[in-house]
């Protein structure tokens, strides 16, 4: 039996582990085939551009070079291997100088350039994790989005598509699945690109307290399932994500005689032990439950055989039943608060649709204010801060999903990502594949000056996603009142705004709002000049471009 070349490559990679920073590579042919199968229809847009060249940029120490040379040295091969420094590999100048790319003319064009397709890998494995550093993926995408907005580097001839392998944790703020992880990088990417996850490990790297509520996530999944059915997109067996499985189960249940069953477990947040409890219920289905699921004393278990009581699984079963009762109580409370908020939002939309001189509008707005006061009183009466915080998180997540269009790029996906496994990468890590396509038509064209001030605004405002626009006064006194009054979308509920801007967290700013804020800022005659802002460090993106250790390996 012939030796597997991937095994030889893996052994070579393992021998290079003394390197502090080594790239994480894909070593599963099946994963590559499945990813290409998903991407095949959209890749057809890049066909027909002749002559075609495939430039492979690898560092000199790459263990793949001997295998790639077998490909590049074949007669009439269209592949060419280069081992340039990473700063040259990420820019077009040397490619053009050596005849690997045509001159990129047409500066300022917003028509996508289909003649170039970039494939990159920013996943690195470090023996000693670099704590506190700006993620390499985020640095590269920040540069990529800035270049696309200003039509420079690879985008000088029109915005270019990129397929990017990156660590799963880095994708958390690139394609956030909850409003809580939406960052200044997210909003810049939304203004310039559409990003979709093609491959995902499906192992959540989001903390337990930072997941979207299950009701919203299921609604999003059902919408995507309908799109996949209409488009004929299927997921290969074994690559279904947990969300995709759960949505299919819900759809099957709704079509069967079991409709309504399982709703007991549909809570604000999915619990990891729900499936375990279902299994234990099946094990002890013939046992009479105690009168109180919170009690496990023997006097409540007199009808339960002794060997069952002494079974550790039965103890665990009673514990999970008590947990479920507690979760249902808290879920009911939060869901009730969310329903009150939904009623307030519906009345607000009704008032917005009425003429400003209509008496009914005044009455509706008064009712809105009354209900907001009542809701605030209920929130003030809550014991503990956790329930209130959870309500705020889920409220903004639902508003983001129910806006038209949905705010998060995750809710614009055309299909669910395919599941990948650690063993398909070497070293074994969780990676995902992002498809980064330029928006077309390009709605938010920024000049160089506008882009600079956009970065000033986002860097100043985005200390945390829950700050609001009053942070504009940190840039210049009076900026909040002067600038926000010129941005009507901020207070328009049909465009994701809030009448009271103190209720609009930064993480809910739409690309339209950010674009209008930038233009309004430049129109404000009392704004500080760019030199003063540079002196104050307002353009620092939490990354030092001179620190070479923060930069990824070549393509």
C-alpha cells in the first residue's frame, strides 16, 4: 500500500514544532472537497479570465514546498511558487513587477474585480500564547477592509474576493452570532463586504453568558433552512452543525403528530444538559416522580425501589429536574419582559407611521412612554443584576434580528456552515473558512479623509459595545448634540434607531448610521482638526503596525 502523502506532511509539520509560530494547515482532502463543493457555484464567476495563474506564496521553511514543487515544475503548469517576505505577499506591487498580475488600473472602481481571487490562512499555532495582542486575523482584515473602502492595493482595479482560513475564536467578532460580539471591525466589514462562514468547527468559543437566545437563533435557522431548500443546497453527512440538526428536528416535529412536544426545553438559552435530561427521563419513565421535583428525601420516594434511589443516575435525574424548574421560572420572567418590550416597539412603529400633526400620534407616544416607565419599574424591582442584564442582552439581540434587514451578517447567510473537526487540521485546532465578498453595488464609498474620521469615531466610541453615542463628547465638547441631530437614521425605529439615543448602544449602530455619522462629523464646523486627533492617539487601532510579531505568515 502506497504511503499517504498527507502522513508524510504531518510528520514533517510535527518535526517543526520547535518553531514558536507555525501555521495551522488543512490536512483533510475530504474537507477541501466538501468546501469546494459548497463554493463551486460562486466560483464560476471567476472563470473565463485568461491567461490564468495560480501564485502560491509560502514561507521558505514550509514543509509543503517539496510537494508543491512537483506541481509547479510540471510542463505548462499554471502554478508558480514564491517565497517572499510576508509584507510583499500581502500587497500587489511585487506581483505586478514580476508579471504575475496585470497593472491594477481603474482606481476608484466599485465593480468587483473577478480576475483576482485571494486565498489566505492567518491561523498560527504558538507554543506560548501571545496574550493581549491584537489578533492577526483582525489586523489583516482591518487592512483589507480599509484598502477596499479606499480602492487601494489589491482593490485598485475594483474590490477583490478573499477566502480566509482563520482560528474559530477570531471569527467571533468578524461574523458575530450575537450583538454582544459586534465590534468596530464588524461594522467596517459590514460596510465593505459580505462575510459568510463556509466551514465552522461548531464548538462555541463564546462564554456561557454571551449566547443569543434560543428563540431568535431557531428563527434564524429556519429562515436559512428555507433558503437552502429553495436553492438545493445540502450539507454532506457528518458535517451538519448542531443548530442545523435542531432546526430540522423542529421542522419535522411541526409536520408530525408530535407538534408541540419538546417545547418544555425551548428556553431563552439552550442548556447543555437538556439532552441528558431527555435520556434520563427515558431511563426512568416507569418510575413515579416525587410530588415536588425539588425534594429528594426518602419520604417523597416511598414508591421508588431502593436500588433506583441508590442509582447515581437517579440522583442526577432529580437534580436536572430541579434545574429545569428553576430555568423555566426565570425564562418565563425574562420572556414576559421581552414581550412587554415588543409591545412598546410595535407602538413606537405605529407612532412613527403617523403624521407629526396627527393627535393620534401624540396619544400613541404618550402610551409608549407610560409603558416604558412601567417596564423600567419592573426591572428596578428585580432581585439581582443577572436577570436584568440577560434581559438587556436578549432585547438588543432580538431588535437586531427583527430589524429590516437583520443587522448581523450571520443572519444574512445563504446556508449553514459545514462542520469541521480538529483532526482535519495540523496542529489540531478549530479553524473556520470565511468567504469575504465585496458588497455590490457598493453603498458606502469613503474618501481617504472620511475613512480617517470614521476610524476616529469608532475608536473613540467603541470602548465597549454597550456605550452610547454620548461618547462623542469625549472627542469634542458639544459633539453629541451637534452631530447626532444631523443623522435621522439614529432616531428612526424603522431603520434600527431609538427615539432616546441613550437607549441605542454602539453595538447596534448600522452601517448606514456609521456612514451618516462620518459625513455629519465632517460637516460640523467646530470639529477638531485631524492633526490634533492624531496627536491624541485617536487613530490607534489597538495594534502596532511596526510590531512584526503581530503580523501573520504569508498567504
